């Protein structure tokens, strides 16, 4: 069974596991687009 990931802010289901449990629109709203992209990139690099 596949585990569903939900956005921490709006509880929307996320289809892909990004290492960060926040959807794109909330992530951008919270951190701003550039910062959010940097955070996601960081997660991808460190998460195995
Ligand atoms: Zn969200």
C-alpha cells in the first residue's frame, strides 16, 4: 500500500514524495518561489 503524503498547510494530497511535505503553492506562499526551489533542491540532494 502506498503511503499518501499530505501538505502540512492545506492538507492537499501530494502525488510525489519530494522530501518536503508541502505542496508547491503553500511552499511558495510560505518561503517564496526562489527559497522554496532551493529548499526542494536541498532535500533532493540530502534525502536518499
Ligand atoms: Zn498546500
